[in-house]
C-alpha cells in the first residue's frame, strides 16, 4: 500500500498526497565568493554581500533587503569577473555551509525582496536557485526549517570542531513538496507568525532601551521623584556598598552528592547572560540538611557570579521554593536602610556595571571578590524614594518579561507549526 504523504495540519481546501523531489532536482547551485569581513563595510558600495555568520545570527527566514542590515563589498575589490547569473535573485536560497554546532549547519534564508539592489553570496555559503522546478516564493525557506529536512542536513554534515556541507550531498536529500497554491498559503501563514514575533521583539527592544535610558537619568539624579504631597525628597547619600550591604559567598557542596530532586542548588551556570532571572534549565539538587541560613536562598534574592565566563553577571532568584547557594556565587544581603528591590535596580544599572568593568579589566583572570564589590559606590535616596524608584522600574521589568514570554510562546507555536504543516 502506498504511503500517505499528508501533513498533520493542513488548510481545509487542500487534499491529496505531497510528493518527493531531490534537492538537486529543484535547485541549481551557483558560485559564491570567499570575502572575509575585512573586505566588507556598512558605509558605502555598489554590491552587498551575504556572510555566513549573518545567516547564523541575523537574517530572517525570508530575506528582505529593505529590512536587513547587509554589508557592502569594499569599492576597491574587483568584482568584474562575477557572472550575472551569480548575482542573487528573488526566490534564491543562501545556505550557511559551515557551523560549530548541528543546530546552525545548513541554516538557510530565502530572498523575497532585493529592491533592485545587487547582492552576492559570500564566505562559507551555498547559493541555490529553483530553476529546475517552480516553487512559490517563501515556501522553500520554511520547508528547509522543517524537522524532516533539518534531520537530513544534520546527518550529512561532516567535521569534528567545525561542521561542513558539500553541495553534492546536500543535493541528494529529499524535499517533500506540494502544489503551488498550498505552498503559497503555508508561506503566507508562517510569514504572518514571523511578523508577529518580529513585532513583539521590536517592542521588547524599545522598552529595554527606554528602561536603560531612564535608569541612567535616575541614578545620575537628573530625574528625581517627589513625595505624595509633591515635595522634594532629601538629598541622596553616597556610600560604599559594603556599608549598607554584605556579599555572602556560597557553600562548597559536594558534586558527587548532587541529585535530581530535593533542594535546588544555584551554581554559576544558573546565572544567565541575557536574563534578569536565574537559568533553571540545568538545576541540580541536594538533600535538605541543617545549614547556616546565609547559604539559603529565598525568592527575590539577588546573586552574582564570582568567577568564570559570567563573572559579575547578576540574576534574581525567582523560584518559589528555598534554594542553596553554591561556592563562587555571591548573595547580596542588604541592610541599614537599603531596600532589596532598589539594590536590584542599582546592580543592573550602568553605574554598577562601570565600576565592575574597572575591576575586571584590572584582573588577569575572570573572577571578583566580595571585598571588591563591597568597595563600589552606591548612591542612596531615602527609603520612600527608593520605593518609588524600585516600583517604577520593576513595573517596566514586568512588561519586558511579559513580552519575552509572548515571544517564546510564539516561537514554540511556530516550531510546532513547522513540524505539523510539512510532511
């Protein structure tokens, strides 16, 4: 009996089997260049160039040159030998043929708008054009993100430290396709999902920029709050952090006693580089025991990495259950009229980061001591103004976190669609 090639999720107006074609029965490969970053600039030029690193990190699934920041080839580079056919066209695919991990190998962007600009495909890229079989603009970009295709690409990748692809092997993988009208409907639907993710991301970025700017004005005292009667608050005081806050080091837990359940232990690896809250993806646990309360974490405690790649980075402990703090992680313990929620905003401000950078630059190894941090200068308003500042900034934080959640949910939704809308 013939195997049914039908996606799990399908628009109601379409029926019947999809069909299989080899990659090289749809696409032809064209020459690319090997220009490194030193031959590119963002200021001026006639021809723009796609570098594989930008496919990995910047470009959308559907590449619109009017929405992407693309470097020019330097004007002193001779491009006269490039044949017309090797310049990109709308509907072409640009593929990263090298990567250090399987998730990015073969990552692809499909050109949907060139705005009459000249574009070439550069270092560590393949340039494929659907000139053997008609494809709807936008469909191929999403098709190549589907799990069945990604799995084939990862299987043919070769290398140890750096993975690489060959066009001969890529050309042999199977692509599952359908009629042009169904391709168009799928591409349009998924591009709407991408547009929503882009919109949410821009909104988040703008809010983060706004908060960064407003924090600078607050801690520089360019912007001051007033009391409930409209009167000025007292002048701020400047103190060493150690005068109003102690930095408690962690406990040396035995790694051979880590468990899969129990009391969570917060290690350096749980302090995120890109989030205000701990990274709970790789938590380890420990049996509960009688330990000094200084090593116990409660919700909203502020911690900092004291060594390693994330030295100086801080996170808020946001779990509802108590935790243990591991060695080389410091816990801020505010006292003497310093509110924890105000301290949190200060530690995430440029005023704290500038002092941190001075200490880290001076040291050869990425580590910092409690004594170092306790010498930092902190500007301190009265308790009522601390409260107003902390509440104002934390309200912005709540909005930012809500947007981050929406973005992650939308990405998860899209991932599910990619699995279900393709065979």
